């Protein structure tokens, strides 16, 4: 979605401006609702859930599957308006600059509860034996993720994906584990009343969080162990995923009416929260969708594979982060009780980690989805440093 040319010209004429972000600033384009502080308000306590597989020497499969329940504070702070990207039109050699705007963010996630699962013993046995650890217990009430970054809106001169979608937004982030990324994609703002029921249902993507690279038998059921001729287990590759599929992680405290977080349908809670809470607040006026993916050949010039993620040496060797995609859905809702406009953000994010050689005979490492979901409300507009300090986990 390109910006109105008159607005682009006004930014070009005014020159670049770096300032505290202002809410509902038209110059931010589809990012205009983001400035301020978003968090898990009391109605949304513990609505953040995370799934990640981690290298683990205590399992015969070499990994454990960890579930986290969390709360989050997401601050959008500084706007960089009228960023000039210099370019030349290849057809006639004339100047063809791009104008961009950027919005910085700081994300801090605090763990509420956790549960993990790993295969203690399965090979040669009729049934698998599962184990659990207390490795993550010490993080309850403490920060488990910190990410500073930028959302960028390219106001003009955009390239379209082969699907025809205009690539107009990007997200850049840095994580202290030793990762940095950039992902590009598209943005759209629509009147809720004009969307069809099918369009509304598709806003929040369904994400399957089960590891890619399973068993050798094409007829096996998705999460079943692979068995030999005697019926004993050769390898129970999917065991921890099967465990949480059959015993969803409810968190502590559990969320009313929610059956639990499980790996086959990781975004179920987002749909549940929309139906049981967001849809009952009042009238949904507008919705903005931001979708980005690090694997898109975004320049259309066949660059090297995966140029968009960098990792430190230890991370690359142990659990190489190779891809990220995420969807932000922002709702503008008129509260039926107060008449005020309220803003809610639902996101679903999938980061791919590559580790452990695949047991199905295919070359390369297995690919492990790291899925995070949450529903947040914009609670205030604060660009002050105190807002950042207030978002920090308790000591």
C-alpha cells in the first residue's frame, strides 16, 4: 500500500525528522496505530504462549519441547520520518529516490509458567517413557525475551512479490541470544464491515508448530512413533509433540474456556480470545494487518539463500535460526459502554531453528518451529523513558 503522493512530498520537502512517535500520525502509514505501550491487561493476563524445541542431551532424541506462558510489554517509541533511500531509474537514469518511515520498538516478555517434555526412552520398547525438567522454573516471574527493533514502512517505489503483493513494510530485530533479522512483507488497512466472513476468519493464520522432517513411513499417522516389524519403537521422533497434542498446556492460571496451547494448532487461543472477548467489546471499526517473512526473495534479483538472518557462531552451530515470519492484526474497536476507541493487537510468529540431522534419511538438519502468540491492548501513549523502565520485569 503506497502512501498518498501529497503526503510523501510533504515529508521530502520537510526533510528527515527523528522524534518521539505520535499516535495516529498519518506519516506512519499502516504503522500509525502502533505508537505507545501495549501490554497484557487484566482481561488478557497470561495470553502469551510460546513453543520451542531446544537441543537437550538428556533425551535419546536430542531435544526437549518447551512451552511457556507469558506476559508482555511492547513499546513503540521513536519515529524516523522521511528517511531518504537514494536510487536511479534504470530505464532513463533519472533520480528515483524512495521515502521511508521507521518506528522503533522494545519488546520484553516475562514468564508466568512453563512445562516441557522429552523422550527418556523409546527405542526397542512397546511404549515411550517421557521425562520433564525443572530447567525453566527459575525464570518464572523473570524476563525470558528482550528484543529491540524497528518496523519500517516504505512509502513509495516498492517492489511487488511474484504473487502481485506489494512489499511495503519490513521488521528488523536483534535478540541477545545472538540473532538479528530483517523480514519484509505487506500491509493492509480495511473497514471491518466491508470484509467478508471468510476474510475475517483468515486474518489470524493457523500455524502448525510440529517439527519438519519426520518418519520414513509415508503412511504413518502424523505424530505416531516409527515401529519395527515386531511392533516395538524404532524412533519416537514426534513424542513430545504428541504429548502436548494430547495434553495441551493450560498455563497457570488457566484461561477460562481455553482447552490449552498445543503444537498442531498453535493459534487456537487467538481465535478463542477474539470470539470470547474482543468481539464482545463493541463495534469493530477498522483492522490493519502487517505480514512479514524473511524468506521472500524481496529484491527479485535471486540473491543468495537466506540473506536476512545473522547468528553468532555458537547459535549457528547449535540451533541455527534460519527463518522468521509473523502476522500482526490490529483492531480498532469502539467500546459500547464508553464510546471510546480501543486498540488491540494479536500476533502469531514462527521462527525456524535448524538442528539435529533428520531421521528420515533426507540430507540436512531438521527444522524446528518456534511459535509465539499473544493478544495485547494499547494502554497508554507514552514516549517517556519512564515507560520503558515500567515495562521491565520485577527484580
